[in-house]
């Protein structure tokens, strides 16, 4: 069992995460009861252990960003439901940790954005994620709004890599 | 002050309209939120639409609505503020044309509630406003008010399952067939079952999560208890893409657990879960990786209601993603 004491706590990493997403401040309330782990689907098929992950964050151990563990979370929110504390938002913490991992370029297998090209492309060209949506796609002039909202987001970089976007650019270049 | 909980107050409706909760909806404009995955299961949309029309309710869809974008937020492809802005864009459009929005997908329902919740954080609402300021300048046109955070929208949200449970008396009256005591494995789906955006606010509205069990009993079916009843379908946001073997192990365990107790089929109120549980390619992979061939049929609650109401097979059951033996179940239910 991980034991946290004042001597091995390092607040730097925790503070960085709280700066980024204020809700993360609540992880300090964790009493290590392990209910989240006992009911977690990811814990059944991998080494994903949210209690240990929170422990690492509180000790300032940034190796958690390199671990494959954080990429096994199903974001099913069961942990949030069973947690005896009201405001610990574990799924949001995981999304935040994955974001940091993305930024630092860790874990190429998990950060392979090519997997998301098709869905990103559909969203930014038709406003939906499937090829033939029931009732048709979003009107083109409204799709423009989504593109504007998503400016500078990771989805835009993924879209830039898509064939559709490359073909569009080629067409634009023709006189 | 931004009103964050837009769930319809089910308890209040039951209190005020205890004789017939359907009356509450009679003078309301209803809108079906278009879930992307209904493309694979058109019967999910048609099932609720046909029922509402038969009950003489005013129902439509919103042409300007986009995907809820929950899947992009969960995959770290957009920020909370961008997610909230997409959400608010949809909310503005829905608020224009509807009093009540119904959700056939746990994911979409969760997204719309979550987007509002994010706006409670000042940092997110500030960034969302900045995005909207940019939108006003670039694509605002004649309606800049489209790009404002709505403080107190009139529109309210309800999940199809909660709605169907609320109007269960009228629903039962519309049924032509019953479930003939078939054994039914129930899968609520995580984002219905674990919905806990704000434990002090949303949970009382949802109350005990036994509504689908109760409905199946009322339909003449026999809900079975199985070990993995509350477990995830295996979708897990990006899990099927980045860790397919592990994700499908969860799916396999769930289906296997239901088959083991003799369930005739599995029912869910979510098309995303249905996609994971039923996709033929996933079934093949599970058989190859874990040795057992699983052929338990899976169906969405709305599709099941269409069958029970005696609709044509093509109107009820998904044409593009048929699961094994689904016609068998259709035939059993519709036998006179």
C-alpha cells in the first residue's frame, strides 16, 4: 500500500494540474479507500489503478504521464459514482493527465492521432461522426461555425492530415 | 448566474400530473436529439418518433444540431471551452425550437449536461465567451445573439428511458405484443447508470436506476440478474481504438455473463453501447481472441418498443448492424 506522508509529498505537479483544471484540487480529499479501483472496468483488464495514480500525482511523480496506465481508463465515470467524496472528478483528472501526456509527446502508441483522422474529418466537414447520418449532415454554412470553434484544437491538426483536406487544398491551388 | 442543470424534473411531473404524466407533454414542442450512431440503427430514432406521433405529441428534430462532440472531448481532441461552445451552439438551436429534448443516447445526454456543468467554472465560461466573440466577428452575420451563453434557457432534457418510464401507462396501451416471458439481460450503460454530474442535483431526478427492469417486467419479460450487469459495454471512449483486445474483453465478459444465465437477448437504452455489443466484426474478433462464439442478440429499447407495437420489421430492427439471431427474437415476439 502506498503511504503518503508530509515528507514525500511534492505539490508542484498537483499545482500545475490545478492551474490547468481547477476541479483537480479536490483530489486532495482522496482517502485511498480503493472503492474506485474495486469497481473499475479498466482495473479488471490492465494495471490501471486510480488510487495509485492519485498517489503519484500527490507525490509529484510525473512518471505517471509516461505510463501506459492512464490510457486504459474507460471514462465510464463509475469511480465518480462510488467515490465517498462528493467532488473528486477522476475522469476529468484522467483527461487532464492524458492532455499533459499528449503535450509532452509521451506514449506514441496511445498518442497516435492517425486513429482519429476519419472521425475528425467527418465532424469538421459535416458536423457528425458517421458517414451517412440519419436525416443528413449539418448545413455547410453551419459547419463553418464548428471549424471556427475548434480553431487551434488538436482536432484541427488531425484534420489537416486528412486526405479530404489535402485534396481541398490542391483544388484551391488550381488556377 | 448560469443555470447548469437542465434535466427535466421527473418527480415534479409525477406529482403534478400523477393521473397521467403524458398530459405534461401534450402542449410541449418535443425534439429528438440526433445521435450520430442512430445512422447504424435507424430504428432507434423511428421507434420513439412513431410512438410520439401515435400519442399525438408534437415531435421533430433540429436541422442545425451538430454531433454533441463528447467523443472529441473524451479523446483530448478539443478543450473544455470548445466542447462547451459546441454544446451552447446546439443548446441555442434546441432552445429556439423545442420545450423538451429527448435523448436516445447516453453519451449525448451526458454531453449536454456536462457542457453546462463546465460553464460553472469561470475559466471555462470566459474562454467559451472568447470563442463566441471570435465567432460573432467571423461568422456572426445578422444573429450575433446565437453566440451567447444562455443563462436560463427554457428547454429541458430527458433521456428516452426516463420519458418512456414516465408515460408507461400510455406506452403499454400502445403495445400489440408482449415479451412472452423471454429472459432479458438489461444493460443500462455507464453514462446513464453512473450519471453523477452533480450528485446533489441530478441523482434525485433519476432516482433508483431500475426503470428498464421495471419496463421489461411490464412488457411481460423476465429481467435476469447477471454478474456483469453494471459493467461497461467496452466502448470506453478511445478504448476500442487504442486497446482493442482489452476493450473487447470487457464486452466479451458482459455478453458471456448474460448468455451464461440463459438470457434470450440483451436490451440497452444507448446506441453507442448497442454498436459495441452488436457489431459483427467485434463478435468475430471476440470469438477469435477469447475462444467462445457469442450469439446473444442485442437491441435498443426504442427498437424493442417498435416490435412490441407491431411495426414492420424494417422499421424496428437495425438494417446495417444486425446482430445474430435478432430475427428469431422478432419472430417469437410477433407470433400470435
